[in-house]
């Protein structure tokens, strides 16, 4: 018999499964609010002008395609560090930051997980309840036991900070804590700056290992303000991990552009950490692909293209904000008594709407509007054409 005879069918990815159902739907007014992708007001994934300019220059230069260094090129890694820590960073100046280009934010989390497993094989990993669905699977795949820490409070639609704090205070030293640096996925509920400062102190007190996932830098308030958590940890003197993704901020999803940064205690330590991280990378995929990283480095390294990119990023951020308040207004205009104004306070691409699984099901069946069964919707999939229709559907199912 076949060597695969006993292979069981794996469960479908919940979000990709939603896409398949959406694609098969023949209704012309269907709307997909399930995916985590930014669409413009025409419902298209934008190709940013700054990216286009950098790609054009690369195409004209026709550079050779040799292997990259295992950790990626210096120019790219330095640009990543500057985005996270700012130009005045003492950590960068002291040579304490290790950065390696990675295959998207996902790849950064995975090489970080593999490195951590070698560092402390018996540690447990803690993710927020709820979290991006791949966090658990990624760290389990790296060999860790993964558990939740309290995070979202459905009653206040904010963070259950008291619960989170007391839970973190009870953890063993060496526990790895995955934190969403900004724009929490899926809830849109972030910690305040003061709460971040408390989390930093708890990590110090308890000897926890912070791992910040930065997948949406620039989508809440801007490049610098969205790095507040990273910078509080940087100022603390602690060692920590940061995964970066440029999938959303550069609209380069399929190019798989990300990075892992590790903040160490000294330049000498950074050298040793990098040497081990390179072994992890070498045995996973040897070295990172060229194109996406080169484009990002070119944009960030040129004053003109960087400004262009920041303006385009601000445009995406502002459009999402406009969709948030537009949706709240349109739902109200439908005569819905329930207050949806919390949608305006949530940050990033997503909102936990509070819609039940049954209400989400009705939206799909009766209106062809697809959302995640948890009630998560992607605001960046709304546009001036579909926002009224979506508001009407929400009004119908909550009445
Ligand atoms: N972390 C979070 C919180 C995310 O939402 C995502 C993307 N959905 C990622 C990491 C992974 O990003 P990438 O597509 O660059 O692998």
C-alpha cells in the first residue's frame, strides 16, 4: 500500500477556507471582510508608488542574483533597526542589536522560535487570548508548549489589563511572552503607553522573555508612535525579540519581507547570538530571497522614496480610520440603538465587532458578506461602494 495511506486530512485554515467560500459565491454584491489585507477604495491591493519607483530602478540596474549573506544584507537590516528603534538609538550605536532578514513576519517568528528552543528548551510560550491564529501553531511547531494569557475583555471591548498583569506576575522566569507591538490582531485593542511601561517592569521582575510581534507599524498612528512598546523595552536594558513584517506597510504580501531583531546585553553577546541565529537560518532556508528586501531597503534608504512611502502609509492609515467612523455612522443611520462607537477606538486593520457566530453566519447567508466567525472584520476591506451595504447587513442581524 502507499506510504501515505495513513495520512489524515488536516483541518483547513479557517481564514483561507473563508476565502474559498467567498470565491465560490456568485452574488455580485458579495464582500470579503475576513482577510487581513489592505485594499484601496477601489477594492484593489495597492502597488505603492515608492515601491514601484524602487522596483523600476532595480529592473534597470539588472543586478546579478548571487546568494545573500545568511542574515541578509547590512543595508536592509540597518534600515529595519532604524524603523524600530529610531536614529538616536543607543542600542544600535553600541552594536547590541542583531537583525536578520526573514521570510515575512511569519518567518521571523519561526526563526526566533527555533533559536529560543535551543536557548531554553523547557520554557513555555504564552500568547494573548485571543491572538493571531498562527502564533500558537508556529511556536508549537518549534517544539514549545503554548498557553494563553488573559487579554481581551468582551465586556469593555478593551484589554483585561488587571487579569493580564496578575497572570504574567505568576509565570516562571524564562517564560516567553508574545506581545503584539501595536494594532492587536484580531481585536484592535492595544495597551496604553502606561500599561506597556508596567508590562516592561513585570518582565524585568519575573525574568520573562518578551517577544514583540510588529506586523502593522504605521497603521495606528505612525512609524515612531507605533514603536512605543519597542522603545520602552529598549530603554529598560532588558533583552528581547522583535519580529517585523513589511507585508502590510509596503503592500508586499507575496514578496515575504520581514526581519527578526534580537536586543542583547553587549556587542560581544550580539556576535555570539548572531552566530547561532545564522545556524538556525542556514538549516531552514539557507539565506533570504533578494527582491522584496532590496526594494524595502531602497525605499527606506532614499530620503525622497521614504517620504513618498510615509505619505502613502499615512493614506492607508487615514482611509482605514475613515472607514471606522463611516461604518459607525452608517450603522447608526440604520436606526440601530446599540452603540458601535468602540470601532473608532480600535487600532489597525481589524475590529472585534462583537457580532456572534450566528450573526456572522446570517451576514454570509443573507447578504454574501464574509467575516471570521469570532466577529473579526477587516476595516481595510470596506470602501465607499460597499460600506453602506455592510452597515445595512449589520443593522439587520443585530436588530
Ligand atoms: N503577526 C501578525 C500579528 C499578523 O497579523 C501577521 C500577518 N497576518 C503576521 C505576523 C505575519 O506576517 P507575514 O505575512 O509578513 O508573514
